[in-house]
C-alpha cells in the first residue's frame, strides 16, 4: 500500500472506531424526564427547565463515567458541597479496592418540588431506575436492577446548574 492509501485506510478505521464509541456512549446516555409544573413557590421558567434537564442528565452521565473509569475528573464542576465530597470518596474507595462500577440503562423521572423565590436553589425528587454492576479486573462480581428515590438539591453556578446534594431516601 502506498503512503497515501495507508493513511486513508487508517483515517477510515479511526472514524469507524470513533463512531462506534459515540454510538456506545449514546446508548448509555441517561434518559431523564423532568416535570416542573408543581414546583413552588416560584414557577420554573422554560429556559431554566431546559437547563436543569441538560445539566442533571450530564451530571449522571459523568457520575457513571467517573465510577466506570475510577477517575474523579468527570465529577469536577458538576457536583459541589456534600454531593462532591461523597462522590469523590466513592471513587477513591473503589480505586483503592481495585474495583470499578457501572450504571447501565439509566432512567430518571424527576419532579421539581421546590424552587426558591430567589431562584438560587431547586429541590428535585428523582425516581431513578438502572442496572448497577460492580467489576473486579473487568469481571462483574455483583449485578442488580435498582429503583432508587433521590432527593436532589441543585444550585446555579456561573454557566450551569450543579448538584449540591444527592441523597437516596426510602420514599418521597
């Protein structure tokens, strides 16, 4: 093969690998539905609702990436306060133990229940459903289908909403 044909072949193969990685990630993108109609005492504006939905989906996507890769980097900027501390500790703990974990087939039914009059905090109730796996050296050692209730506090930052509190509870 000439140099030109070889590099074209490698470019094509790189594109195929890139596209399959994108498709794999897209398939595992958390499905999030947000109902903000009952929030109060302040109504959630349509632009704020879209931003919350985008940022909450992104936070869960990056949370899953952090635990699957045992890297704290994906958590930076998306989680603050108690949520940040707890998640950083979880990643450190699993890394120390040589484990990784995966959230698969995530589905989140989220309801805004409180939106502060000043617009500086929103409380969400998330009915999350997902498959959870714990892996040791790439081999699954625990698998479960989970349905979990989360109480979530989000606050606005400079360019997005961030998760300040992510607490599982028995029920709402």
